[in-house]
């Protein structure tokens, strides 16, 4: 007995034979078959190796010929069966895959310019109301007279963060809040090198709202900057602008060491803003407003703020230990500029911190770092090392080096210094020391 598959093949073959005979009879020609050549080089389907193929005829009415196309046997069998029973060829998948659902278009609200301005106004007004309770007005009395500045609430225990120069030499401190509350305060500790001080309220009688502390590491020029403080004694003033630049190195004026990674802003900062917070668009502190660069002692569009990432390292140390100790390398250096590059014979692609001097018996000296060997008397000799990396982090400038040490290292920590010397880069292990304290 023949199987169902055999019977099916006989049936299909019979239908095809009858179709061919009918076509030939109607055309009146004897040789009527030609190969159909696809016009595209793209494969229509992938046929497994060894798969049998069949020629499936179709009738071209325009040219009165029968055209055959070579396809695999399974496809031919499927087409023939469906044609025999008057069905259409179904090319859709019959698997278990879930049909894709068309994504619903996301509607984006189109705001008018007036609505955009109104939204910004509302945001800034809300931000002011949410943060002003954490900002204070500080009045400092010294033997030289009375001065004022700003600060912000650090914790619920009454610690207030401000600039060192706001409380320097004070004999008494008064602190006023936006809600009208006033307190006496005492100095807890200060760090002149970073121009940071911590004071504490005396006889605290209301619940404090610590300000949100953000981060300064990811700041980019162009981001919004908001200053809160008391310029010229005008209490609880908000000014806005942008972050104008980052990673500045600033002379604090109270130490031989510079303040690293300083934020530059065009938000209006004037005398009295010192010690107040510089905020991001979400109301988190990104810095402490500390200086302006001006010939008239008024805002000239260039203000500077101590980065909050440094504040987050210094303030807890001041509260717990009464001081903050920085890592110390024991070097002095310069930027690798064009003049230095030419005098030292450095390649054009070398950047970093050129070492001009070494502290005798300091960490760098003990590690074997080299500085200039010449002097003004004997003549300048540009043979110092160039520090190009620390712990595999590339240093693009002396500012980068100063900032990295202050924000990422601690005394007694072991580091690996990448140095460019005699045309090659070498790695030198070093144990950091502690920066000499500043009284």
C-alpha cells in the first residue's frame, strides 16, 4: 500500500502535467519554456545544502510563454497543493512567536516661550523656598570692626559651614535665619588653606534643616549655578548664572598652598556672599562662594567657589579632629607650556606637571623624583621630570595634580607616579607624606 506522501506526490504530479498540457495546447507552440532570471543579486531564500529543487511553472500572458523558477522541493510541494485546491500561498510565519505590537507614539508637550519662562520662574521660586531656611546671615565682630558673611546648615547639631575669612579673628559671632531666629555661635575649627570654617550655634532652640550636599566632580561649564547669601548685608539674596569654568587653582591668601578644583561662575557674587552656598539646578550645594575677581570689590562677572567635594573631605575632619591634614608630595612645578617644552626638549604630545623643585627629604625626593638641577646663578637647566599620571590617572596640568592629591589621596598612602624622563615614561612608587600644618 502506498503511503499518504506517495499518494500526495502522484496527485500533485498529475495536476502539474495537466496544467502543462493545457498551456501548450492553448499557445500553439512547441518549445515554450525558458528560465526565469531574477533581476536582483539579493537571495530570495536560503536553501539548505543537498535540498532537492523543482521547477514551478507559471504562465506569462503578455509574452505567451511558460516561465519556470527553481525552488526547493518543499516549497514547490506547498505551492502545488495550495494551487490545486484554489488556495493562496501564505508566506506568514506559523511559529509560536508573539506578533510585534506597534509602539504607541510618545506625545511630547509643546511649550510656548512664555510657558518655558514661567516654568523656570516657578522652579527657581520653589528652589529658593526649599533652601533659604538652610542659609544663614553671619555677623562677625573683631578688634578691627564688624563684618558680615554667609553660611549654611551642615547638620542638625547646629554646625554651620562658612569661609575662614568670614570668622577670622572674631571675638563674637551672631547668626540669623530666614525665619528671624538669631543665635550666638562659636568657632569649632577652620582650614585656612581651603578657606573653610565650621562654627556651631549656642543654645539652639529650633529644628534645623541641613542643606542638601551635591557633587562637584561632574560639573560642566554651562550648567546652571545659583548663589544664595547676603551681599552687602542684603539678607537672603538669590542670584543666578552658569558654571563658567571648572578645575581652577586659586590662591586663598591664607596659606602658601592653593585651593584646588575651584569653580568659576558668572552668578553675581559680592562682599557678603562669602561662605554662602553655590547650588545646582536641583538645589544641592556644589561649592562655597569665596572670592570675586574685581578691581572695584564688586561683582565683575567672575566669581569663585570652593568645590563641595573638597568641603566633604575637610568639614567632617574639622568637626571630629579640629583640623584637616592633606597628603603631601613635596614638589613645586609648572605647566608644560610652549616655552618650557622648547627649553626642555619635550615632545609635542607630552602634558602634565613639570617639576622645578623638590623639598629635601620629602616624599618625592625619597622616591627619586627629579627637579631642575640648575639655578639662576649657575644658569637654568630644564632637566626636571614631568609627572604625567598618578595611579594610572592622566595628569594634564599642574592644576590636575594639585586637585587629584587634595580630593583623592591621604597621608601615608602609597601611590604610583608616572614620570616622563629622558624620552621615556617610567613608573615610580611613592609614599605620600602629610602637608605641614598652617597656623
